[in-house]
């Protein structure tokens, strides 16, 4: 087992990994940028090393700086968290060639899953249903038009190396397709360093339902059920829950099996998520996230399996301590992401000092957050400052618990998305479980 782990991340996920290490008696060393000097989670690790100035490119995304810190700290492994370098195959390769274990899947699996058109090819090979679209990237306007005629409008233009809901464009006809192709390629190049794009049929109002998978290095893969992440703003998740109100037992079983087949096809180990869109009784693969996800506590709450500890154990070569049939799902879990954003100013980031802070508590309530009173949120990074997770025996109880927990939550001094979350939890369509990925954008338009 590892003795010392370096955490190449910040904020709530750094704190989450520190906690897992502590429970496993593993020492944790956390890196930080100058913008995060003195941040609350640093004091909870066994050691903290400054890796550069505020901009991510010079700190949390700097492979040489992080590897130097790992060497100075003499760690056995690196946990990348999510975002930053978590799905960077080059980083995984450098870690392993420096004799430091990268806590995540193999370089080959990261490569095949990170490139979305390769991931779709792997899914096809594993017999997993796909959204109709181009076979691989589209190179020219003529090819794009040909694909669009075959699959029919509306079509979605997506970046091959995309992520975070960015760079997607819907085209309703030939003219908008040609116009959007160019700007999508330019945007993809600027954001991801890769201009290639592919096309998919644009589903009108699907649900986003994903399957959590966990594999060990001996080829065993299990799935840990689904998360419904259809409550999104601009293709970014805001609320997640499990079980999904949209699945019946048959669909759930088929999706779980499809996810495991794909994982086995690419020799996946570690934690990962296979994302699908669901429409009616059909499901379509969209992508794999080859890392721990923000919404992992939903699954932990439902299954009592600690996903971060599992990631660490599997990376150290341990076998999965349970089989598919041992996994049990209890009750209903729900997560709200709390962002430092101003809903009245188009959700612009709202960094600054938290003047007063009181987190909710009580039965079935979990708060994963690095925030506290007096903490100054730097303007340089993601605006998520915490996650509120609740558990109930039924969906109705989880909703009531989430409402009262959101009402208890006090974060003063900055603007947050708490008022929006309170509104969603009281919306009759949400309460009925009747929502699609367009729900929130429609609610905000009213
Ligand atoms: P990213 O990696 O940028 O997050 P995804 O492929 O995971 O991109 O898609 C993010 C979200 O975009 C989905 O949850 C869904 O809301 C929407 N989306 C993606 N593909 C489609 C599609 N073919 N039709 C309709 N909506 C889609």
C-alpha cells in the first residue's frame, strides 16, 4: 500500500482526497498555488507545497512543477482529482515513468476515452448503442453536410477533445451548419488545443443518465448504478440524483451492463463514468469520464462504497473487495452543487470573502466543502464552492431533506446559487421527476 500520496488539485476535491488518505493511514501532501496560500484545506494535509503563481497554467496544470513537488515530497502516488490534469494522458505517463503511480486508469484507456470519437468507436465495438452521427471527426464542410443529410437536422457539433459542456453548437439547417463549423473548430482549438469536431444527432430534451464504474487491475469491473444529471445549466450539471426517475429496472440493467462491457473493452481500471442520453426507453452513449467525478457522493451515499478510497486501493493493485451482486442500493440520494455565482448577473463568478458561513446538518445530510467564514474565494478557478448531498428512504424524503438543508445553509458576503437551488427543489415538475436537460434553461427563461 502507498505510504504517501500527492494531491494535484485544490478545493473540495483536495479535501475529499485528504480525508480518504487519513482514513487509510496514508500521508497526504497537497500542492497549492500562491492564490491558495493559507487556504483552509492545506492545514488538514500532512504537508503542503507551493507549485507556482495563481494562473493554472503555471501551477495546477504545470506537469514539471507537480512532478518536482512529488519528487521533493517523496510520494508513491499522485491523485489528480477532477479537472486540471486528471484526464491528461501525458501527465499519467510522466508520473508512471517517474516511478510514481498515477491514481487513475492506464495511459491507453485515458487516451481512448479522452478522444471522444475514439471512445465512440470503442463503444460501438462493445455493442453499446450510440447517438447517430459521424464516424470519427469531420474534416470538411462537404463531409459535414453529407452526415447531416444522413442523420437529419438538428445536428450537434462537438469537439473531439471537448469537456465541461463547452464548444457545442446546434445547427438546424445547412447554412447554420456551415457557419457553426468554422466557429466551433476555432473555439475547440483555443479551448482544447485540438480543432477537430464531430457531429451527432441533436436529441430534443433527453435525460443525462450516467453509470458509475469501478474496475481493478485484474480485469474485474462492476457498476455502481446510475446518476441522473439532467438538471444542467448550459450543459453543466447543477443537481444530480439516484435512482433516476426516468429508468425502469430493465433499462437500468441494460445500461449497467453496457457500461461494464465498454469498460472491459478498453481494459479500464479505477473509477470512471460512462455517460448516456436517455430518451423514452432508449439510451445512447455519449462519453466516458476517466476520473472521479464531482457527483460521486451520490453513489457513495446510495451504496456505502467509498469511491476515493476504492480508487486508491485499486491503484495500489488490490482487488475489488466486492462483486456485482454484493452491491446494494439503499433509498434515494441527491446532490446540489453550490457555486459562487451571481444568478442576477448571468451567473457571473462572484469571488470574494465569505463573511458568515453555517453549513446544514442532521440526519442524512453531507456537506463536502472547503468553504468557511473568513475564506476568500480566489477569482482564478472554478466557481464551485461546495456540494450538499442528502439521503432519504424515498425520493420524497430526499427532496424534503434537501429543501430544509438548503434553507439552513448560510453563505454571506458573496453571491451563490443557493436561491436558484431552493427554487428548483420547489418546482412541481422537478418534484414529479418530470424533467430533461432543458429544464433549467427553460426555468431561467421564465
Ligand atoms: P462535455 O464533455 O463537454 O461535458 P458531453 O458529451 O458530456 O460534453 O455532453 C454534455 C451535455 O450536453 C449532455 O449532458 C447533454 O445535456 C448535452 N448533449 C450532449 N450531446 C447531446 C446530443 N447529441 N443531443 C442533445 N444533447 C446533448
